C-alpha cells in the first residue's frame, strides 16, 4: 500500500520545516500532503487516508484538537497516527490530547531528529 | 545535503510529468526518461528509441532521456532547469532547517540553564551542549576568579588538552586568550604549542569568552585533533552558547554571593545576640517567654516566685578610700569575675551590679541560692589568699537572701528600655543582707527562703530569731548558714549549737535572763562566735535597762 503523510499547520514556514525534516521519507516513496487549516486537513484525511498526520493545535477554522476528535471519535479512523504539535509554553493538558484520541503529543520548537525518527517508526521504515 | 533527483521532480506533487507530456506531444516523438538506475520515470509512445541523452547535474549523470527523433536535448535542458530549481529549494530548505535546529538547540539550552543555579553545573551543561553541536575532542570551561586571581577549570571533557600547571602560571598565553574577552578560531596553533601548554595532537582550537557587559568571567574552549575543524558557523554557535551561559553563571554567582551574605548577616546577628545576652541574661528573656532580645517589647512582664540574693563587700568604703578609682574599678571587676560564674553554675543570673554589691536571681529554688552563697564565701577565701600574697587587705562579704514573688519586666520608653525587677522581695533580700553586719554573720536567709530548701541537712543552719526590718511592720525570722566558716569555727558552732538554740528559744519567749546565760555560755566556749556575742550583748542591754518585763524578743533594726 502506498504510504501517505499529512502535515497540517497554518504557518507556511512550519509546514516547510516539517517537509524538509521529513524529506528523506519522500525518497522512500512516502507521498506528502499538506493543509493549512483544520477543515482542509479533514478533507484530505477523508480523501487520502494517510497513515500519519502531524497536526498543529492552534489553527483558525477548526483547531487541531477538534480535527483529531472528529477523525478518531466520529469518523473512527483509528488507524491514522496523529501527532499533536503545540507551542512550548502553551502546552495543553496532555489528558485533553488523550481524550480526543491523539497518539502522540509534541512541542514546538520541535527536535527535527525526533520527528523524523518517530515518522519512520510509525510508517515502519 | 541531499541532491535533487529526477524522481524528486517526477513525484506527484510536482506537475512535471504533465508538462513533459505536453512537450512530447508537440514533438510527436517516442520518449522514455530513466533515473540513474535505469528505472523508468516517464514514457510516451512506442518503446522504440534510437537516441540517448544523459541528464547531467553538477557533473554527475543522474539519468537518461531516450527518444527516436534526436530531440531529447530539449527535454534534458528542461529537466536540468527543473532539477536546478529543486536543488535550490532543497538547499534553502536545508539551511532553514539548520537554523531551526540551532534555535531548537538554544531553546533547549536555555531551558536546561533555567533549571540550574550552581555555577559548576551550568559550566557542565554548557560544555556538554557545545561539544554536542560543535563536534570536538576536548573541551574546557575555565572561569577567572577575580578575587583570588586564579583560573579555575569548572568543567572539562576529554583528557585535558592543557597542562594544568601552566594554566596557573602567571601570564601564560592561555590566560591571555581567556582574559582577552574575544571569541576566535585559532588557525595557527603553533604559537600555543610552543608555549607547551597544549597537547601535540591538538590541531584546531576555538574559544568564546564568557562575559557580562565588560566583565570577563572566563571562556569556553573547544579543541579537535582534526585540522581546520571549526568554521564561522561553529564560532557563531559557540558565541551564542557562551552568551547564554554567561548570564546564567552571573546569576548563579550573584545567588551564591547573596546566600553567603545572608549567612554572614546571620552570623553577625548571632554575635550581637551573644553580646546582648551578657547584658540581659538569657534566663531573664526566657522568663518573659522570649528567645532573643529583638522580641522584647515595652511592657513585657512576668511574675514568679524567686529567691533574690544580695552580696555586699563589708569594708568596701574604707577599702575604696585606700585605692584610686582605677584600682577600685579593677578590684570590683576582679571580684565580680569570680562571683558571676558561681551564680550561673547554680542556675541563677545576675540581675544587676550595684557598685560593690551584686543582685542575683535564682528562679528555680532557694537551695540553689544558698549553695551559691556558700560557694561564693569559699571563693572569697581563695581571693583573700591572693590579696594577702600581694600584701593587700583581705575582704569580707555578707550575703543575704529572701524568697518571694517578683515581677520581671521591660520598662522605660520606646527609645530607652531596660530590664527591671519590681518587688518587695528585692527590698527584703537587701535588708536581710544588711543584717549580716549586725549579726556578724556571713550568710543570712529569711524563713521564706529556708522553707523552700528541701535539703536542709546539706547545710549548717541556726535560727537567729525574729527581726523587725527598718520600714517594715512585720518582723521576719532569719537564719544563719555557717557552712562556709573555717573548720575550727564550724566545729565550735556545731558544739555549741544546742546551747545557742536554747538561747534563741528563751529569747523568743522573752526569757532574757535565761537567754543571756545561754549566750554567755556559748561565748565562753567559743569566743569567736560573734553572733552569739551579739545576742549576749543585746540581751544584757535589755536586762540592764530594766525594761525586760515589757520587751518582746524581736530585734528592731533602725538602720538599713
């Protein structure tokens, strides 16, 4: 099965950084998608069914928590591995993340090495 | 940095394939594009080709374009343009990522520093981080101790690349580097090697000053066995780390200094308390429910049953007439110096020094006071030996005590306070002390004091009957303690004790003739018993006056 990865962040430079961080995966045949708000993210998740989503929490038009909740709780797409990303200093309750079904919770600025390793692990590469 | 590949540009999110398809359609040719491994990335038309064009990017063949019309050159040119663009994008992306990694690193570094307050720990963290991001074989964080003017290695990694001893020698090149306050890459380290302070394997050195404003605190120094190891980027990173560490170290040093100063202040306070305790006894404060003098406030008071003891140097007036004021003062000091410890040893404290007299308070019981009195008389005997050796007149002291209620408190006004005692007990004790002169006794105690003494058998006591003190309506019973008398006198007093007691009983019963006889007997056996002589003379006077029918056996005191 073709492997797909979605990056969701309203800030273009964060999207670019994540893409750049995960560049090696592209060479391994992983297809990249990106979205700049929650609604767009939800559409892509439903259309492409990616295995891994890096999801920013603070976003206009439906925040990451809500996207996660809909994907996991309403659409029941529990095979999607969702990594919630939030700015350091504005950490949300970890429990809240767990409640909406997030698989992992990471803070920005993120450690690129850690992100890449996590992605490889989830995608089995 | 990863190089752009044909696969990259044919990946789905670029519309390269569509563009190439359009192009090929115009050419009306059979086309196949392969990567360097011969994997087909794009093909159009029949698989019949006659021409091959290599795709070269930065002098490297990264793929092939095959066609049947010798038109592939255009396509190669087009692909190369796309590849160059992709290459640029990648380069930019990787630079941004590098910057981001640096930010992340500094962010984490600040985080770690914020959790540390110890200078050595900060130096450790800084060095660990520096060696992690700027790959190095050795590292040292050296701090300059301005106070002691020495260099201190706070943290180090790898075998120290410096000769430790030489670091401490005056004005070595290293010290010059550290104290320069600069941040540099040393490209020509032969200079350092010549001075012999650096290991011969070391090829590259980079350092950055630790400084706050213009004050140089030290430096982070890294070294590598590789030639030209460090770049401008390394220097920028190291400088950033050094800058952050400097503020953290500065804060930590300030913190340490604050702690040290706080301790010093505490110590000073302790010394002040120690000093004040010498003026206001701790027991006095404790009685008021305080631990330190700063807690004392105007109006603090406590009422207690205590034993008040007075001492007085008998022949002080004539003694002081023979001495200069300085000599008198020195003598009083000598006397008090010997008496103070005895009072404290017996759980008492000195309330006041009044010229040649001491007023002490024994809060626990009268037995303590009496024991102290005996010991004080003994000490006077020792003092007299010293005085006699120096051809000086011996002294005698009288000690009197009384037990009763006493108010201890703080009086005065807001700006001038003093510990004081207000009590009739004090007056009575002072009067009892005065009686020692009349009765020629060494130690006198009131009945109230005697009643508080449980171990009466430990002392040699005799009843001296009732006395009406000057200015008092009620008479009190006084007792003499002669435990402190010399052995011979003590024995004599013990031998005559029953006759003496008889005399006192008769005296109290107004049988002055019988009393007179008894005291006469005592003085005949022991001519040195001056108290018995006092009673003999006193009863004789009453008998001589012929007024003994109306007299009661109370000694009236008309003087203080």
